[in-house]
């Protein structure tokens, strides 16, 4: 059986790097990589066990993590550089909704478009291309948390079971078929980065296996009635029952989801990050706030104090 030809579209570099390498090492026929590039300061998180896979494909500096999280931050030079080292043609575009994408799909004539964690619905021009398949690696077990960053919402709602799913994209983003799902179980203390790393480790392999053996007629239909509703207003709250570790992961995942407006005691704040976490500092009671230098707020959570930085 001949493996399908692939046009790989990169929307979020942090999510796409490892699956792209997995596809290349599986021998996928990748006609091109199209997407946005990044600066060299942007980290890609993954478990240490995956570094060997990547070092054989591209030059990377592996840096120790400075927050005690049990994974490494791998700094890469960007999408164009990785594609070059994998010997895959690369085209940089501002967004996946660019008209250059359907033009490329028509001229390259791939069997499949492949994306990772996309939130961009297919354009009319892409939908009109006959016999063009589309596989997306979603970092949750659909229909859970379709849309906005699923890992962030799982962590916020205390979910210990999640998964990864490869699904087809139909006329809309979520009306295709679920092709392959793997369930994952997490320890309660896992941080946002650890969850993403494990999901990408499993998801990259699942995507490569699915793409190499893809048959358009397979899978189970995803219906709108089974997709979880979007996050509610309560999901944006920092609450005094959260631990220091939970708030650290919450704020980190929140930023990774591209959001800044958190709610603290009914006040919406532009939280930029967390600068200090002091578990076991028992002064005050959960929910207290203390003054700090300009642009910072100290907040008493369940087991200690955290210092949050805010935007003007």
C-alpha cells in the first residue's frame, strides 16, 4: 500500500514540531510544510525520552528546566530550519486561512492535509478541492474540549483522564470522523507543560501511524451534539481552594492558551505570569491579598502565597 502524500500545515509551532518529525521518520511522503515561523527563544516542550528522536533530525540545544518541572525545554531555530534539515520544502505564511494554502493544495495535489491542534476552519477554497483529505491531531479525546486549548481546561477542571485523537476535518472543523483515539491518565500534580509533553509524545506516534495507513471511509462521525460546550465564566476564576502548584500550572496554561484576563475576587485582571510560589507560608487566610511592588499581586491560596505579575 502506497502511503498518501501530505501537505503539513503548521499553525502552532510548539505543538507541530514533534508530530512533523514523527511523520518524517515514519517515511511519510511530505510534499511541503506551510505555516508561521518562530523566533529562536520559543521553547518546544517534550519528555526527555523524545530528544533522541529529534536530535537525529535537527540541531537543538537542550536546556535544563528552571522551574523543577520534570521535562526539558528544547530550543529550536524555527519551522523553516527544521523543514530544511528534514529535506522538506517550506513556505512561510501569516495564517492558515491565507489564500496561498488552497493554491498550494491544488498545485501540489496532496492526498492529505495534516494539522496539529488547529482552530482554523477550512476555507471555501479548500473545501472545493475534490478528494482532498484532512487529518488533525487534537490534544484531547474528542468530543472533549473541542476548540480552545483542551489541556488548559482539563487542568482547570481537575480532570485526571484525557487523551489524544486523530480526526478528519469535514465541511466544518468538527464535523468529520474520529479515526483514532488513545486515552491517557495523569497524576493530579501534573503541570500544563507535562500534560502537553505526554500528549505530544503519544499523539505524534498516533498521527504518524494513522496518516501512513489512512483510508477515507474509516472512523466514527463527530456530531455537534457530542461536543462539549465552551468554557463558562467560572472557569476564569482563581479561587482560594487552589494550591500554589495548581495556580502555577493554571497561569502557565492560561498564557499558553493565548489569554490574559483572569478573575480574582470578582475583579478581572490582566495576569502576565507568576514570579514566586511559597507553599507552606501560612500567614493570613486563603483568599487574602497583599500589596507588592508595582505590577505585582500577592495572593494567599490553599497552602501558601503566590506572587502574580499583571499588565497595565
